[in-house]
């Protein structure tokens, strides 16, 4: 296992991200299938106005991830060894791994976004805290959290970068305490729902009920859970991981470390952006970390071929 494709989560979205997809047969086929399955013009999902909606954001991330991964792998001419996705990124990861059909992923992600948005239409979200250790953040959360002012740990992204989720007022209180530590930077994310915490337990249960009707296959590639930071090898565990990752803490730091310890030496981040590449560079002391955005397609494919040769 030496190459890893990673897929970003909500907050990475960019206006026009679907308009900028490669004009490859694979990407064009993904756009056409998405339009047919959803019954709408998917190229209207990535306007600044549309991206204010959680459903649109998550569908854009799914479509972009699958379209670019299929372009990179030339269908199935090339191969990667494993995949991982942060939050919604788990869905394109599962599609590329052959565990979930693209059509089913589109329907499930559409429902996922609607459930999350309906549960918390306003007054909640997520905030990144940079420069504080995990133990410091946990102490700040304990000072602020209450039933009337809920705030939780949501993502462990790196040694000094975590994300919290909860009510606007509670997150603001934690941010002020973080700034008072003298080293903390707080940045509100472009996420309008409190993901990866118990506040989304009921929407996750509703999504799990829909998932029960969807066929899954064992992944053909290694599938690393962004919540559990380890490979998933059974259909029951995969179904559980995809349905409930919206209400579970993301351990991305552990996921990247787990991949490296299992021999991964090439990480390629699928669009949009390069946030996950920045988080991985400290871990990949020996190896390569590169983002699809801004890189030449033939360069990325050459890197994958080189890793394939090393595996033999």
C-alpha cells in the first residue's frame, strides 16, 4: 500500500468548481450521470448563491472528487492503493474504491445535505482553532459547553489544529478564550451546520435508514475511515462509517499517520484546493504530497505509475 487518494470535506468548496473540471471523457460522463440521477442542472450547484446551501456544497464535492479521480485513473487504467475522505469526502472515496455506485452516492449525499441543513438551518456551524494543543481546546470546551450553549470537538486535523462545532454563541465564547491564551487563532469555516458532534445524531439515524436499502460492495482499494483512522474491511462497518460520520469526531491526523505507517508514500489530494496536502506534509517526511489542483495531469499519473512499479 503506497499511494493514497484523499478527498476534502465541507469548507473546501469554491464557486465555479464544477465549471473548472477537466474536459475529460470521465469528467463529462460524471456530470451527465449526476444531472440524470438528480434531475437537475448540476452546473448550477456551484454558484456563490447555491453554495450557501449544504446540499449543494456536498454534491459539488462528491461530483468533483469522483470526476477528477476517474480522470486521474483514466477509468481504471491506473490504480491507487487506498482512499480516504474527510467527512463528505468519504463518499467520493467509497465510489472510487468501488464500494458504492456513483448514482447511489448522489442520492444519499443529496439526502445527507438536506437532513443536515434542516436540522440546523441557522445559528450553528464550525470554527477552526489553530495554534492550540488538543488538551487546551478540551479545557476551553469544558468551560463553555452546556445544554443551552452546546459546543463540541469536531475534527482533529493536526497536532495544533482542531475544529469545534456548535452554536454561534458558544463557538464565539471558545474563540475569545482561545485568543486569550495568546497563541490561538480562531477562524469560522464556510460550514453552516454543526458537523461531527452529537447534535447530528438524529439526522445520522435517518440517513442510516436510507442506507439500509442501498447495496454496497467490498472496497477494491484500501478504504481508510476518517473517523476511526483505520482500514474498514466489512460491509457492515462501511455502511456504519458512511451513515454516521456526520456525527462522529474526524481524526484526520490519525488517518494520515495510519496511512503512512502502512507504507503510503504518495498522497494525492483531489479537488477542490490543497488543505489536506498542507496537513499531510509534516507526516510524510519521506514521500510526496501533491494536490490535483495546480498540478499537471501527466505528472500525477507518472507518480502513480512509479509507485506501482515500486510495489511490484
